[in-house]
C-alpha cells in the first residue's frame, strides 16, 4: 500500500477499504474498533488495511469492523463505551486516557521529548512498559505493545503568531478534555477551554476560542487551516494513540486468534508511525500553499517558562519518582 500526501488527503470515499470479505459464513467473533479521526488520516488507512488482514488470516472467524470519524461518539463517549464493553477496541491519546489512568499522561509532558529517537526509545522501552502495566492494573483495558503516532503538536491561532510564552497570555485556547493540557496552558497564563474534537472546527469558526493545538496531520485532514491563519511550530508535546482493548472481550478469543489480532495491530502501528512522519514532513508546504502562515519557536524559552511556573515540579510529584525517573531516562533532566 503506497501512501503519500495526495492519497492521504484525497476524498474519504475513494480511500475506504472493505473490512469483511467472508460474507458466505457468519463470523464467530465480531470486533468493533472506533476512533475520532477522519477516514483520510493514516490511522484509518492502516486500520482498514489491518482489519482486512485480520479477517482474511482468521479465515472469516473474525469480522473486525472499523468505525472512524467519531461515528460512535466523542472520545469521552467512546471511552465510556469501551469500559462498558459496547466496543472492543479504541485508540486514545495517553493524555485523555490520563483521566482514567493518571500515569498514562507522562508521555505528553510539555517540551520533554527532543525528537522521535527519544520518543520511540521511551515508548517501546521501559516507559511504555510502565504505562501499559498501569493501564492493565487500573482499568478493564489493556494496551497493545506498539503505540500509534499522532505526532508532535503545534499551536495555531486566528489572530497572531505565537512566538514566545507571553503570546499565550489570556488566549482562549482549545484543549482536549484532560487536566494535563489545562495545567500546561494555565502555566503559560492562557485561558484553556476543554472541547471535544468533533466540535473544534465550529468553535474556531464561531470564535468561541481563538486557537487550538494539534499535530499537522490532524490540522490538515480536519481542514482547520480554513479557520486558523497562523501555525506556530512549537513541537510542545508529543502525542500518540494507545490501541486499547477490553481484557474480557480479548480473552474470549482463542489463543490463535489473539495472536493474529496482536500481530496485525502492532504491525499496523509501526506502518502508521512512518505514514504520520512522512505526512507531517510535507504538510508545511501544503498548508502554506493554502494560505496558512508558519513560524518556528525556541523550545528552551517555553521549557524555562514551565520550569519557573512549577509545572514540571508539580507533575513530578503527581507521577511519582519511579515514573519520572523513567521519563528522564530518555529525555534528560527536566527540573
């Protein structure tokens, strides 16, 4: 499957991939996977491809269904559904998962990871293992080994470029429904407003908020450039998607089917990481061509502001010494 910016940003209908290919026999297991991203996003490209492979390799015993674009509700709705068993699989930012499993948020500490080498070393290594253990111990869910990528998050605004922390003072900034985001933007003296992703475009269009922050792939596929003039390349947080499953539902699968699902989910996650990197690498030029204005920023200036505001010290205390030491094993000292 060849992926590039043109195919990823093409019409959703042309990109749909059928997930059930064994109509002649009823599947033994129907598995529902939901997410809130557009069908054109790499997550759904690879999820549909993954679902078709699971269905084929299981010889029709599994009917793995993909529900993209918030079809089954907001992140909050879907988190409730997966906890109740209404859906079997869900991808969720560690930062939003933090409302249920607080330690999951640690991978999103502001201005912590300098580059992707640090990110994948941590998330495929001891930090990721620690978080997965916490998820399994504090919820009815588990996370597959390979976290999927959302990308480094960037700040956008309708009024002016964000070049330094002072530019955020008083700004009405949309953030996802997570105390961690609220805490960080309050440290920057902004005015954060928690709004579910499905409502972000309208909130920006109607000036309920002045700005938002998301990876470039989401800014592009959700067409946020239509309602935001400026994009500041802050790389302020790395964000991913834990591919979550319900333990009881997964354990009902025979061992051979568990192995197929696990292998295909992890393989799709690795492919999706590469897709997101390639897509983000080329999106600045694409969005500039559509009229968006870009600027770069100095991460150390923002990091210093968080340090002086007590953000790192506060979250070190909340996460505890063990988890914080695992983070700094890969990022270097933050406090």
